C-alpha cells in the first residue's frame, strides 16, 4: 500500500470541500480506501485551476486542452460543460481525490453514441504518479461503463511517447489496435497516436 504523501507532493495538491450533496449522492465512485472519483462540479473550479496552473508544464506535454484553460473562468466554463454531459448521461467520471486531495480527473465519454466506442481519458499530476491511481480509477470507470451503462467498447488514445498513459492501457487489458502517424498535435509538435480498445466481452469485473 502506498505510504503518506511526501512534502513536495503535498504542496502541489489541493483539498476539496467534502460536501457536494446534489451530484455526489448518486454518482460518486468510491474506488478504494485511498481513491475517490467525484462528479465534475463547477464549485471545484478554483481548486482545479490552481492544480492545472501549478502543473501546467508537465500536463501540457500531452493534453492540448490545458492550453485553453488560462483563467479561472475558462475552468468554470469547462466544468459547466462536463456537468451538463454528466446530467445527460453522455459521460461518467469526475475529480480524482487521493487521500482527500485533488490530484487529477478521469472520464469515459460518448456513452450515448450509437455504434461508436466510448472514449476513456485521464490525467494525474506528476508528484503522485507511480502509485497506481490512474489504473485504479480507470478500472472502476470501465466496470461502470460495461456493467451499468451498456457500453460495448472503450477506447484509449495516447501519444506513443506517453509511456505512463500507455502503461495504464496495458495493465487494464486493452489491445493495441494500431498507431496513427502524426495524428495528434500537442506541445507545439505533432505526435503519433497509439489507439487501444477493449470490448465488454473481454472485460473481467473487479467484483468477480
């Protein structure tokens, strides 16, 4: 089991208010004793923006959307959009809390798109990487998507050089379908994009 957060990591994290009554009542996923996935909430905008801004150099290497989040209002707009998609049932996911701290986000989108695979995306700040947080959260989300939301297939797309993100796909049993050359622009340059997929028939629920 991972130990306490080191001082350098604790300084990079942010506490979130524990009371999110309206959305959390039905949608919070208690991943395990350390990790919780709580629905996106516009009231978390300041905490998210501080987290993104203080980790921007690392995150912007792989996630172009962070280049558009330059102000607190930008983050509010983004979270309002995510809240709407949650209410409409198009996505599941939210804020990742590790030992009570906000450390990232994860979601599966496209759940209402007929004939199209759902898309799994996730990010974790660098100070707490290597603790299995992303893998644990994604496993819970995938199980929800297949078991409760009727998804037939989930995809993960990651730049080929993003070894940590690709390792999550491998650990969760995804199949590498192929690589799309120069298909993804981020950090001022083009990246090859590795595309992974997993179908419901091949998924083994953690619950057995």
